[in-house]
C-alpha cells in the first residue's frame, strides 16, 4: 500500500480514509507549548521542499473545496533543543493524522522530531489522479538499536564533498544516525590536519583537489548534525597507515631485508615516544574538529612481518622481555593509544582484533565485529567480556553479486547469538560498510542505496519485522521515493518508478 | 604512458618527443583532395569540444612561443561520404603526427575518419604543468571484427533517452559500432508503433512517460549514425512477448488449466495467420524506422508448457502431423518469421536456440551465441553449419561480482574454438550484453563502463593484445578519460583520476 514508511515504525496504524494535502501552502507549526529550535527551522524548510517537490513532479493536481485537508503539521518538541546528536539521544516520536485531518507530531527531543518529520513525509503519497494525500494515521515509533551506521571510505577513492552530502541525505531518509567516516587509510590521506599539514600534502592523492579541508569537514558535520546524524571519524592505526607515514617521517616501522632497510614501511613504530606524541597531537585536533564523543581507532589487520624484520624492534622487544610476542607488541601500542584517547576525553570504538588479540581496553569500549566467520560467536564473546558491540560483518556492501542481495542483509538477525539478556543489551547496533576499493563519485550512491536501506530497517525496526516478501514492495516504494528526492538509488528488480531517475 | 589509445590500434608507434597542442584555437581541416561530408562537420565540432574541454579543466596552461605546435588535424577522406554505417563499412585509418608537428588523418571511408578522430583525441594528454601535448606518432589501425556491439535492454527497466545517448557516446569512445537495442520484452513494450499504437498504450510501464516515440527512435538512430554506430533493434519472438500481447488480443497462446483458459499467456500463437500478419506489419514499420539492414529476431528461451496446455494447439499439431513435437512447432513459427523478414528485405540475427532447435535459416543468417556453457563448442557448431556467428556468452555484464571482472572479459579469446580458417572467418564479432533486470538510469552507465571497454578492445584489437597487466594502466587512463568527458565510468581499482567525477 502507498504511503508506507521505511524503516517500519514500532507501531503504524492507518485506515483507508485519506485526506488531500495542501502541498503548495503546506506549513509546519509549533504546538503552543513546544520548545523551539533553529535546527527544526532548517528541517521544516527541507521537508517543505520535499513535499512541494512531490507536488511539482505530478502531472495533475486538484483538491476538492470544502474537503477536510491536511494543511499543516503541528510539532510539539517537549524538551529544549540539543546541539549535537549522540549515542544517547532519544529518537522516539508519535505522529498522528486524525479524523479531522489534523496532523501532529510530538517528541521528547529534537532528534525524535527529525525522525517524525521523515516519517510524515513518507506517509504522503500521490493518488492516481496526481493528488497528494495522507491516510488517517497513528504512528508510535522508536529505534530498536541506538547506533545505526554507514561506513564510507574516502581513502581507497576520494569521495567528493557533494557525494558525501548526498549520502548523508540518504541516511536521513533511512533514519541512519551515524556516518562512520573511514577518512584515511593506506591509499591516501585526504584529511587536512592543521597541526600536521604534511599528512595530506604528502599523503593525499592530490593535495589540492583530493582533500578535505577543515571547512569541508565542518560542512559535513553541520550537514549531518542538522539531520540528526553523528559523524564518527576513523583514524585507523597502527596498520593501514601507509599514506599517514608519507608526511610524517619516522612514524612507520622501516622494513628490513637482511641488515638494511628495504624502502618499505610497516605499521606505526610502537617502540618510540614520537609515535605517541604524534597520535596525541593529531587526535586532540580531531576531537576538536569532529565534535562527537566517539572516535573509531581501527586496530584491524596489523601485519607483523615488517616488525619481525626490523632489528631495532627486535632489540626493543628483548629489552622489554616480550621477545617473539608480536601480539603483545601490538597491545603495547594499542594500550597507549587507548590511554591517549581517554586522556583527551574520547570514547572509542575499535575493530574486533583489538580484543581478539587480548588488548586490555576500557570497560566502555565499543567493539565492532567485522569478520564474517560466525560473527554471532564473536558477539557472544565480546558481550560476554562485558564490552558493548557493533555488528558490521553481514553488511559489507562492497561485496556485490548479481540479484537481490538486500534480502540477505535484511534477514540477518543481529541479536541471534548465545548470551544473556545483559549481553544482548550490550549490542548497541550495527553498520553497513561500503569500502572504497571499487567506488567513487561515479557509482557510490547507487551501490549504497537501497541496499543499505535493508540494514537500516533491520536496525531501526522490531525483530519481528523480517518478512522479505512483505518488505519487497515497501522497499521498492522507498527506493522510488529516494529517486524522486534526488538520490540515484538503484533498482531492486524489474519494474519502474512513476518518476524515474533522469527521465 | 600517457596518451595511450583504447582499444589498442593495429599499429601505434610513438616517440618520447612531444609537441604542445594549441587547444584554444585547434581546428580540423580537410586535405586539398579530400571528400567532404556533413557527418564529419558534426564530428569536428564534437572533437573540438572534447579537446577544448580537456584544456578548460586544467589548472595551468602555457605554450612556449616559437615552439613547433600542433594547431590542426588535416583530414583526408578518400571516398564519398556514406550515409549510414553498416556491417561492411571500412573503419580503417592512418593517423600521423610528424616531426614538424603536423597532424594528419586519412581513411577510405567516413567511418574510418570517425575512428581516427577518436584516436587523435586520445593521444592528447595533459603534462604535469597542465599543457596539452601530443607525442610524435604514427598509427595504422583497423578493427579485428566487423561487429562490435553492446546490448542494452529497455524492457526490464525503461532507460531514459538521455541515458541511451550518453551510452552511445561511450560506445563511440570505445569504437563500439553496434547498439543492439533490446527494446521490448515480457516486462514492458516502450516502442511506440504507428500501426499498432495499442502495443505501447497497453504494454508500456506508463504509456505517457515510459515510451520511445518515433521521434525518440529517430533521435537515437541519428545520434548513433553521426558516431558511426549502427542501431540494430531486437523484437524477440515468439517468447519474451508478454507485454506485446497486452495490446494485441489473440496474439499470444492462451494457457489452459484442464479444459479452460487460466488467464495466463504463453508464446505467440504459431497456428493462426493473424500472428504472421501482425509480425509482417510490425516489422515493415520497424524496417522503415531503424534503417539498418539487420534486425535481431530473438528466438531464445521459448517455453513449451503453455502450448502443451492448449487444446487448440494440440489439435493443430495433430492436423499437421507434428503431434508432440514442440520444437517442430517452434520451427514452423520461426521459419515463417524468417521468410517474412527476408521478404521485406531484412537480414537477420537470431539467438542460438533457433539453430540449436533445427530451424532452417537462410545461409546469411547471423547466429548469436549466448549460453555460457562451452560457447566455443557452439561457435564451432554454428560456423561448421556455415552460418556467421556473434559471441556474447562470456560478456554478460549484468552478472556482477566483487573485483576486477573486466579481466575475465578481456582474456576470453573469441577465435579459440575448433574450426577451419573458413569457420574462423564466419565469426564476425561479439557483443557485451547488459540485461536490464537490475539497471536503469540510476546505475546503468557506471555498470557498463569501463567493463564493456574490455570487450571493445578484445573485438577491435589484434589477438596478441591480451596482456592484462599491460592493459590495466591503459584502461585506468581510458576510464579517467571517459569520466572527464562526462561518462560516469566506475573505478577499476583503488586510486584516482586527475579530474574526478563530481569533484
């Protein structure tokens, strides 16, 4: 049925009765006792545009006089505005279109209002005659998981600013609330650091055109903030740092062949103090730029070969009585980075290897499970150790195959692991990861959407909302809605949208 | 090295010596004795734009005074202009930039000039300082195969006109010379027929917005003609006709459950004369619209179940002494359609099942091999029967997988089947097929390019040009060139283009 909401609300009751919507003159208003908020003023403008655009693209419009008509949405924000979204934000809301065609939305926080505005825009639909209508509706909604993220990788390919913003729009349309920005990696270092400008100068693909300046970063964060989306940057160390090493001589371990350096570099050198000074200075800057309470520290896929080849590393390990124990060496590094991060006030997320390798982490660490070999067992282990967990493993969207792979993403139930109720509660959400090896501005958006929408519903909606057949027409409708709003979401199956991309 | 040409020419000799190119004032001229041609005037305009655009996007430009400079390309067309490209067209050319920085292009036909203009535009490259330069160069070039096609499917999804034209540009940049337009199929009938307007009225996804009018079809053909690209339409029968049946009652076989029709329809009813009258009228119109000497008649995947269920079909088969032999029934149909096509002056291409099922076809039929189960054996069989063949089986680009699948397309050697020299000569080319189940305007172009470029080189260049490692940087360069020209070709591997899409 038209006017379905994606992801599916906690409760959505509607009747067949519809009211026309006065799209040309539609306004959002505040309820008398509502708190008011600059952020909502911006949101009202955006959703007015979305509602008006729906109208503009229709072929025919009319509205009977003297008919009950939805002319406005009255918003009741029941608490003072917050500035930045956070892991603890309240995203619940209630939305009502009553039998008098009065539409109202109320929420305990500005973030809930944002989610409700999105749902309101989705319940509007275009009748066969081209009239925009809304059903009599009551929605009570709240997310199942607090952290619903999308990882985009701007290192394997540079993703232009417009492309990032477009996909943040896509996140808002899917009630995704975290942009996990895998901003740097081996291949390039586009982040422009003020304290270490050589990092992008030497490490970006091109230091003039393939970078994110402080203004760019601020623009991304502000764009996301206005949509209730957190931006969590990842500065992965000690591996995945080749590009970081180019602008910071001495940071990386020199690899040796026999008795002399061979010109290659391995992970960050964990045996010298300069490495930690660098990390501290960089992360201090990052924290002031990115605002969110969390940083992703990476910690995945650390190769030991280069450390093993380097006689200075070998000597240091002997001096410190850890000869041969490279996991221990990795732990020495990670432990210090965790301490630095904590000292500057950061909470942190790490990839699963950090705990797999036995590093002692703070109790409030979030561990992201990515290795797709029984991630359920890993979730059981991580939560059994008392850590909070994020699930990414089933949702690596860079892996592609012919056909409807969204169904696989959709039907992976994250809570389906062995553990107590306390353990289940430690799973705070998940992420769809679109690594950047094979995507850039030419193809990243249609590859992400609507495949990531399947993950969005899994993480927002209740566990019982898991029927692929029921989801298929709703997701098709949602895909067409994204297309109409300017997101080139790819098709699910043979068929068409009323308003096609580029038609 | 920069300024490489894709697909690789028959012979390409260049030296390290470069000349600056006067891009702002660059002109194409005719050699004194050259034939002249409206089609080339259009081509000159296009390539001037391409060359100027390369310049506009650069950051810095200078040209030393008193330096030998490429200021023009002198074109020598050695025969009168032809109006439409054909299977027999001559695409050979020679291109020279001599030690006096004089650039010249000569060809025996206008089609060769077009291919040479494309190569000329590709040998220009941007130096580190932003200067556009050309190496001293001599290219002698000709295609290996005469038919180098791309199939796009506008039935599973409607592909907007702009999207078709964009991809015809892509074809020109890759010296593809056939657009195989799989215009209709089960899912929708977007072709607007003048003699049977109900076909699109009832069979299109939307008869106002998801159609190709006669003007649209003419625009596609003209756009392709100007680029030396044939447009070969496919009207697949007797299967794949569900949408065709909607606007032509009585055309399709009624399927029965027990003794009564069950509301479903099967292939075209081969037992009634009205079917053949319809085909004759439709194809007569198609021939006058599409200009090319060839039509693709389809003939693939004919299911017998519906015919088997229908008592009228059963009776007819009994009356005609072919009881139980549904392959024979299919042959009866195909034979008549071939005769109709021949009678209206069409040459034709069919999918391999037509000959696999023993239908007697004209000696000059082209058989397209698509089933990816030892297509080499099928090529041996088809050419052994004396028919010309096209290879599509290894190049179904709708099948996707993670990573660099272009390498698989690139290394499939079409001539590698058992057969005599005469048989090898009957293989006239191949096609990359991007079936439309999962692509529309949102994603079709990046999914097609540069994957289809691998097929383009396989079909244009000599058999010995088959080294993936040598091709990789050239294809990356070519992909970036397409991006710069406005084709959102997707990335091959981690890395970047100097001028990124949407940056």
